C-alpha cells in the first residue's frame, strides 16, 4: 500500500509539473525541443518532460562534468528469441553498443518497450554514486507497470522524467549540492495538493460507505 501511494504521489507530482506550462509555452518552446541528453526516443516522451530533462542535465553537467542520457525506444532491434538466455545476451550487446562511443563520466537510462526492459548504465567512475536497483524499483518501474487509464506515452514520459530526476539528484547529492532545476524543488506545493487530494478521497470513501450501510439497514 505504501508503494502504491508513493507511485500515485509521483504520478500526481509529474502531472502537476506538466500542468504548470501554458499552451503558449508548449507551442513556442517545447514542441520542437531537442536535447543532447536524449540519445534516442524523443517521439516516445512528452516534450515538456524533455524540456525539464534538458534543464536538469545541463545543470548537472555544468557543475560536475557528468552527462546523464536517455535512450527510450519501442524495441532494441531483434523481435524474437529462441530462449531467455539469447534475449539477455542480445540486450547486453545492444546496450554495450549504446555506450561504447560515449565519453566518461556518463549515465544512460535505457528503455525498450517491446522487450519490457529498463536499465541504468553507468561508467565506472559514476556507478558508485547511484543505487541502481532503488531508482529502478521505486521511481521508474512502478510508473511503467501501473494499471490505469493513462496512455503508454504518458507513463513512459512520467517514468523517464522521474527516473532521470532521481539519477541526477543522486549524483548531485554525492557531490555535495542540490540541483536548482530538480523537480524536487516543486515537491512541497505538489505534496501539499496531493495530501489534500488523498484526504478528500478518504473522506468521500467514508461518506459513501456510511451511506451504503445506512441504506442497507433501512432495506
């Protein structure tokens, strides 16, 4: 239950962030945005998320020299495998090719939708700054795997933004500072709104339950 609330809270925060842009902002600034931190998969991510990713990526790079990239595609390439061992081997080779031409220090958040595979690749000089499993399990996978009415496009955008933010925040913390562009800086307002929303849901639920019980007694 706690993980569910955390997931919902993260989703709400991201939706709150997206809603902070006006239509004029989106039309003039975001639709044609290109970021050097998105290696591939721009079409799979909301341009508002790319805009924020670019801000965080630039600030982190300027202050540490560390580049954090995204590689989010529908499929790595090959679509069928004879067994899981072959698939894992193929993915490892593919991810090696993603990073082989990158200059350390770097981190790459990768996603292959059809392969249901998400990963964090890091050069040896950055790997110790990250808790890879924690970031994947708490900030990315729950958003991708959530069973709700949000489109896959929205889920991928939210998961990539949330995961990217977690990565850059972790690196910044390890280097003794906080990113001014972090989505965490908007968390206080969003968290307050989220708490009010959750309290409202609980109260409405109790009212409906009480009404159902009273109605059942009368009948």
